[in-house]
């Protein structure tokens, strides 16, 4: 999702020498494949958007995969960037790297000040390792490697598989199917946790700003500046989709972190602000989802 948004943005800005591969063309977990790729294309700038991601269910079900695969992807790309003299590298992390109960809004210096949220700690630990790897290579080798921590992202090319999806695309699919089937959806948890959401196109813009204007080892938060309770988000998605029935909550299921709102002053001082409103973004994402389903059916 983020990679495709970056490609769209770079192409729109006139960049032509874009060196990227799909996951089918290049397995970033394989150190030999990554080594051969760098030797072949010799990139000057690297932005790491690749990762194994998912919601609470996926993180809980596949902890070893989330830890190993993300460590492997980051390690291979960061190390080869160093060996091949990459001028600048940006690693995209995640807001889940911060402690579960840290003060809100979350400032970058809160990293490693408390226990992580247990439902996604494996992914968080991998991303923390990536941040520290960028800082270590900077300190030992002088590499211009930086790291950004985006909040919850959504948009075109998101993952709508209910076993692995994050909350917003999962809600879009659930309400779409509920509207078609005439059955009330059952959502996880209490609906009280608050989450912040950023459209992927806004995140792509932030990545370019960071590549152009941010120097140094300090991590940078990238967020929308406001959050919303999951119950209100569900109501908003239902309205966009056109579902008018009951919404049920399974309170035996986990809520995850109570609140995650990022302090993004470092990012905004670089001249970036998000432009896509949550309602507008959900509408566009739902339209993309419906069009993809029509394409898959051959309509």
C-alpha cells in the first residue's frame, strides 16, 4: 500500500529512474536476492515500505513470522544500503513501537520507556530493532539513515483480508458484506479505544519531505493530529458504505492499546501537514475496494 503510493507520487513529480520490485519478483527476506538486487541496480536512495503487517488477530496468530520476517527485511536492506554506498535511506516504522500506556499525545522520546502492547509486541520489537539499526549504522559508518513512525495508515491497495487486515479496511469489508447480506456485523472489543488514521497519500508526501529536509538520527512521528474512538469510526464507515443496521460488539475480544495519538510537531516543523480528511479518505478507499471487487468478478 505505502510502496504503491510512493511510486504514484514520485511519478507525478516527474521522477523516472524508480527502482522497485514486487514481492513476487524479489524476496526481501532472502539476503542473497537482496545482495544481487543492489549489485544489479545500484540505488542512490532507498525508502523501506516493505513489511509483514496485520491487525490484532494476525499478530497474535503468527508472532514468529512477524518477528522474523520484519527483522530479515530490514536487516537485508539496511546492510546492503551501507555496503553499496546508498546516499540516504528512510525506514518506515510504526506507532506500535511506543509503550502501551505512555502519555498522550506520544512524543518520539517516549520510545523504550515502558512495556509494549502485548497483542503486537513482536512486530513492535522488530521495528524498534530497525530504528536502532539505522542509528547504529549512522554512528559507526556515518550512513545517512533515518526512520519515520507513521500512525495507522489506510487507502488504496490496503489489505481487506479479515484474518490479517487492520481495523479500518476490516470495517469497510464487514459493513459492505453486512449491507449485501442483510446481517448485522459483530466487531471485536468494546469500541472505546481511540485510534489515529492517516491516508497513505499523505504518508507518501511526508516520506518525500523527510528525504529532502530531515537529517540526523532522531525518529519522526507522522500522524493526522487527531484520533477517534473505534465505535465512532465504525459508525462513520457504516455511513460511508451505506449500512443502516445494527452494530454488535464482542466484548470478550481484546481492545489492544487504549489510545495512540502521535505528537507530530517534528514533522509539521518541516513544512508538512496532512490534507485528506478521514471521511474523504474512507470514501475514496471504499470506492477503490468496490471497483476492485467488480474487476475481480469481471463486471
